[in-house]
């Protein structure tokens, strides 16, 4: 499936343009199922070699901002779905796995300067009847071959970010797993004007930003802070509000006595 984009190319490709195109690609690649909507979560980004070289030092920053933008867009869709009339079926947008974003320099003269070509998939395993999505910024047909994309992805082995911990829980959207790959994680219901890293779909008893986890990079240990008025419990013990305390490597975290999160630190 090929889609064309903006007709006039930008004077110079930027991180924000790449992020915008990633979000657009995800929107085009949605797959509606009976009770949920899957969105692409694996993205291969191809840039002209000159653009790739210019942005290589900030690719990690672009990647992190892109994940936040993708999460925010999914949260926006799910918030709108929750406002549907009572008898209408509610379909939750979700991914089959965590975001994976790979950058590649196009060495075969397929991608012009100041352009970006993005290939996305729902998962590592091909989905029956789903051919993936290819988008470009400039109004042209994608020219990087699917065989090359598969080869490049295989060469990277879809290496994920380093995982520091795992959080498992079940909210109104079903069972979920959140992999902690950053040193600070905010948790709550979130809102259009408030970003949280882990957005839970539950009752209003949970605050928009309910609690925060912070990892000590030098020691690899975690600490937790309750930011709510309805309380956060760790292994049955209520935390004092706005006081950071040590978090055990394995813990049951309860938000407002309504939602339980199973936390487990990982060590490589």
C-alpha cells in the first residue's frame, strides 16, 4: 500500500518533520478488528545519506520524542472512543508490541534529499491480508523495496531499547504490559494538556498524574512518589504524598485502591 504526502518538499528535513510523518504513517496503517484497532508499531525510516549523517547524533532524541507523540495520538483516539454513545461498541486502539523505530541511510539513490520514506508493520510476524504501510514526505511512490526493508530489519534484529523494568496490569482496555526504558516514568490517566508516560484507562479515582517512578542510573534501583490525593500503595502500605521512597525490585503498586500494577525490575 503506497500513500503520497506533502507535494512541496521541505528545504531541509528536521526531527519534527520525521515525527509528523511517523504519526501520519501510523494513522494510515490502522487495522480495525472486531473489538480493537491495531496500529503499526514497527517503523523503518529511510533518509538520504546526507540527511542521515546530519541527524545521526540526535536520532535517539528524535526516537524518544516520536514515541511520546505516537503514544499521545493513541491516547487521543482512545479518549474520543470513550465518549461514544452508550450502546455503540467501544474499540480500543493498541499496538501488538512496544514501539520500534529504526533509522537507515539510503545508499541506493532511492530517497531524495530532504525526503523521508517510512515503512511500517503491525508486528514482526506478518498479519494475514495486511501488506504494511509505506509513506513518503514528497509526492512520490515509495521506492525502497520490501525485501530491503526486511533485510535491514533483520540486520538490526529489532533490538529494543534497554529494558530496566516491566509493569503488568489490567485496566478498562484489557491486560497490558509496559516496559520501562527510561529513568523516569509518570503514571496516571493523563489528559490532552498533561502528558504521562504510562496512561491507564480506569475510573476517575486515579489521578491524571497519579504517581512517578524514578530510576537511579548509578545503582539501577527505583524510587516511587505518590502525587495523588486518593493514595498509592506499595505491597499494601500506603505512601505519604509527595515523598519519594525506595521501591522493591518486585512490588504490587495500587492506585487509589482501584488499579493494581505488578512491578518487576530487570537486570542484564
